[in-house]
C-alpha cells in the first residue's frame, strides 16, 4: 500500500490560517514576518496542547535501570536517563524482575513521600514519587532497591514532549488528523484585532475540532475503577 504524502507542514498550516482570518488572499504569499510569527505561535499552541487530555501517541514505556542503594533517578539530558525531559510520568508504572514477572507500583504524592518514616530503607520497590522540576523529572523509589531488587527494572509510563518546529517544512509530530484543529487554533490566536465575526468563527471551529479529537483520543479497551487500598491502611480504629 502506498504511503500518502505528508502535507502536514507548518508552512501549509500557517498559510491556511492566514487565509481563514483574511490577512492574505488567494494567490498571495505571506510575508517573512507573518511566517516567523506564525511558526512561533504554532509552537506555543502545540506545547500547551500537550497538557490537555490523553494524547495517547505521546505515551511510551520507559525502562529505568536500577542501582542498588540509589533512591533518586533523574530524567533529562545527561541525567541518570539521558533524554529530553518528559512532560510527566503517568500512574501506570510497574516493576519487572529478571523473570519478566510484573507487579504494579503505587504512586506517592509529595506529602506521602515526605511522611515516610524511613525513606532510605532498602528492599523490594513498591512505590514511587515524581518530583517535577523546571528542567527535569526526578523519580524517587521506595523502598530503595536493594541488591536483589536492582536485578530487575522499574518501567515508567511517561508522556514525551512533541519535538519543536524549527523549519517551515518540518513534518509536524502531531498526527495528521490533528491538522484541522491546529489550523483553526492558530487562526484563532492570530485573529486578535480582526472583526468580531472572524474571531468568533475561528474560536468556534477550533473548539469544535478539539472536542471531536478529545472524544476520539481514548483507550480502545473499557476502563474500570477500584478503591485505593491505601485508604484502608490509613484509617484508625477510633470513632
């Protein structure tokens, strides 16, 4: 089967957005200033959009090699895991032993982690806390892996960042089906100062396409919920 040509480029998107708000007409070329401004705005919009909804194509399984006695692992360039800082670690992480047997890990809040009586205690890894810093993510494990636990690995479900657009001919990391939303989101951002009818039209199209995509960007399997067993451990016997 022939792979369709990828027309999902910033140049095409910016030109269409400028036409949508009437800043250029059919057959006109945008100025260099308009193209530069559009590219910067498009990057800002995409960077923000990554914080909204599931974005399933951004998620992947990241194995974290363990070191006996080491509690904290950094995720950033030149860190313990040398990589671009992920946007976040999702609550679906697990430990895998040398026999490929998996068991889920419990995510801890900052308050829960700081309340641990002995955060340096070693043993099998049961929980993790993610500290979201400006330039990196730092993952704290508890218990701290001992020699036996370090023979396995912790697997983090992380959400990666979309690669920034540098050139007008770059292939956008957002999938092809997101092009219409990105086009109208950019048009809505560029429409400041245009007639109210144009700004309303762009905002409505952007919101409509976004809702449709969020309804589509869901897990294929059904989702079930269960009580958090930690709640039962924390309750006292007093009434």
